[in-house]
């Protein structure tokens, strides 16, 4: 098998016959399958900016299959291998140019077992939306910490962090797993926890796929609510918005169950402006309520409260009134709906369906930028970025909400700014339909401008889902965690065969 791929490395135009494919399968002795050549899917990602040509797409059917592939690759002179979750990276992180792709979705249903009353074992390749459905419908339970969009894999988000409006209380998804099964870059299949193979456990969490492939995760659960009161209120001043949202997240247990925020343009623009706030077609944003002092952008606090069916609805009203009481939003600009818990968690799926229908999901590039910005600098960031560079919006949501450092375990590989409180900023760009090239280039240039301005101003920030071109930039990103990251790499993937699309390490050639 290895000779075959190495011949391809020398001449990848070589035609790949069915016989070749079956001989590879035989030599690897996989239970799963290998697809050579026709690997278009694996050569691109959601970002749609980069594309590469992998040699093969492997659909493993067990961790043992994954281990066989990794071992075979490590015996080659310079092949690499990337686990592909759902390919929702932006900058080619899930790709392997002239390497092998392991499609983790093929093992998505391998595990589903509720363990005790508080945990579920799921596959690394499972989609979070499937985990949600099975946990809620079969057990009345649910994971505690989510991402906004659930068409992502368990292994993919755990390799980054996994953040949404529950993270202020429970931390990111990386703080909500107690055990992992991992295939390391040496091809060893290991179980790891906080106390067993702990360096691997913490390394893999937020490890950008660098130390191993997650084949199973044990995820913490809570009792699932039935319903959610979902509320949006509007602010004109960033100072008031940030004061209130920080107050809500610092109250932790005595707060809403979900707290997020976003910035929108003070205009009637359908996508970037006032119409992006109401949650129901029957609701209308009355712009006459916006004080004349408001600037180019406005802020929306988005919160949600869980409740059970059969409870007294007036209790929900009372709690909401108490939690919102004293906050400084514009009184008349308040929107709310009551939805099922699953409907709430699957809210972005509806946006996905609309975007798919409009050709804005798979068919267009998404030059997204995600940052963590320290509380110390978020007001400067607002002034420089939201009020100026992005005052016309990004063609999609601009999320901004705070997270608490004490909910993030500093033994994981995730990198966050200094200080007890920092904000996630997510610029979820959708280029306008029409001629693509220049608009997308402009968006990418704007991302660079934002990063450049932040660096120049000395803003304490880190990229989330990071993407860098040079070794020096990666070193700077990890800062004082760089040595630990490099040591973990040397221990678990010494030849640097895993997740080459992150472009952190270069494959060590076989002597
Ligand atoms: C529409 C959309 C909404 C999003 N919303 C959120 C959000 O609310 N919160 C948030 O935190 N993030 C969000 N993300 C970002 C998301 O966390 C990343 O895209 C992440 O990469 C997960 O996607 P994936 O499962 O498709 O993994 P992929 O993109 O396929 O992989 C990402 C990286 O992880 C590695 N990897 C994948 N699977 C494994 C595995 N089993 N073991 C080890 N390494 C693996 C890959 O090699 C690659 O390096 C969103 C992305 C999109 C496109």
C-alpha cells in the first residue's frame, strides 16, 4: 500500500485502477473501505477558500482500522493523514494535500451508550445533532455544553474547544468530557482520562488534531428540559451591553441557561440590519424606538431560559422579569418566543436549510474569522472593529459574548487570552451572491486588517480555530504553551503525520 502511494507522490497523475484500490484494502486488511482518486469531497471544506488533492478517502469501521492506517502512514517516507469530521473547517484544517483522509463520519454510529446517570459514550465521528436527538428522545438527557450549530462532529469540536451560550456556566465542550479513546500518531489505541494517560487526554482537547484521532468521547449530561424561553433585547451603547452581559455570565447558576450577544448594523439592511433581530415572522423591529444618539451599530443580548412542560407559565415570566430587571436595554425593543428545547438547539439548522436553498451554504466561500478578545480590550475592539471596519456588517452574524476563564482547564491545548473574562468574537461572513472573486478577496483582506489592527494596538487576543502561515506565528499564538505543545507532539506524533492541514509541523521524512 505504501509503495503504491509513494509512486503516486512521484506521479499523482497516474491512473488508479479498481485493482489498485482492492490491493490497498487487502494489504491494510481494513473492515472499512478506501476510495482512491475521486476524493473531491475530502479536498475542500466549508470555508471554500482552499482546495487540495488527497490521494485517498478512507472510511474506517473501527478504531483498529484507524490505527492500521496511521501505522501504515508512519512507515511511509512522507505521507500524512487527516481525520475529517464534517469538513467544517474554514482554512483547510481538515485536509491533507497528497495525503490520506480518514472520514470519521463513517464511524459516527459506532458508539452510543449512556453510562450511569450523567455520561454518554459517543463516537468521535458522531454529529452533535444526532447525539442530541438520541440523548433527549431515548433518555430525557442532554449534553450540557454545545456549539450554536450541531452539524459538527464530536471529535472536530473537541479538537478546537466547542463554544456556545452555555459555556459561561459549564465551560467549552472540552471541559465537559471525562474520557476519550484516541488513536495516537504512533498508531496506539489508548483510553485516556484526567488521571490515566492524562497528558494525551489534555493534549488532544483543543489539540487541533495534532496528537491523535478521537474515536470515542464520554460526554457529561444533564436532565433535558422540554421548553426554552428565547429572548432578544437591543442596546445602543456597547458599555451598557457589555456591563449587562458580563453581569449575567458572572451570576453563573443564578442566571439564564444560555447567554450570547451579537452586533448588527443600525439600518434596514435585510441581512446585517434591524430585520436580523426578530425571531418570528410576526415580530417587527420598530426602528422609531432607537434613540437618535445611536451610532452605526447596535447590540443584541440573546438569552434563553429552560423549563419543563406542565410547570406554571407565570413562574417562567417571574424569573425572566427578575433576571432582566434593571438591565439597560431599550425597553420597547424586546423579542421573545417559546420553543421546544430541541427546536432551540437546532435553530441554526433552519438557517442552514435557507442558506442551502439560496446557494449560500455549500456553493459559496465563507471567509470566517473567530477570535477570543480579553475583557480589558473589548471596548477598544468594539470601537476599532465593529464601529469602524465592520460598520456595514459581514453579510452574516457578528457574535460577541463573554466567557469565564475559570471554566476552561489550562491543562488542555486550547489557547485563550489573559484575564478572568474574555469575549468570543465570531464574524460569520456570507459573501453576496454574484461574481465571487473580488468580494471574497475583500473579506479576506478585511480579516487581515482586523488582525493587523489588533496586533498594532496591543489588543490581547487569540484566534479561535486558528490559521497561520508561518512557524513564528504559531509560536506566538501558543506563547508560553508552545514548549508543552511541541513536547506533546514529540510524544504522541513524533513524525508529524497527523492533521497536516493545520500547517503547524512538517512531516519528518523516514530515514
Ligand atoms: C456553520 C458552522 C457553525 C459553527 N458553529 C460553531 C460554534 O457555535 N461553536 C464552535 O465552537 N465552533 C463552531 N464552528 C466551528 C467548528 O467547531 C469547527 O468547524 C470544527 O472544525 C468542527 O467541525 P468538524 O467536526 O467538521 O471538523 P473538521 O473541520 O472536519 O476538522 C477540524 C480539525 O479537527 C481534526 N479532527 C476532526 N475530527 C477529529 C477527530 N475525531 N479526532 C481528532 N481530530 C479530528 C481535523 O483533522 C481538523 O484538523 C462552526 C463551524 C461552522 C461551519
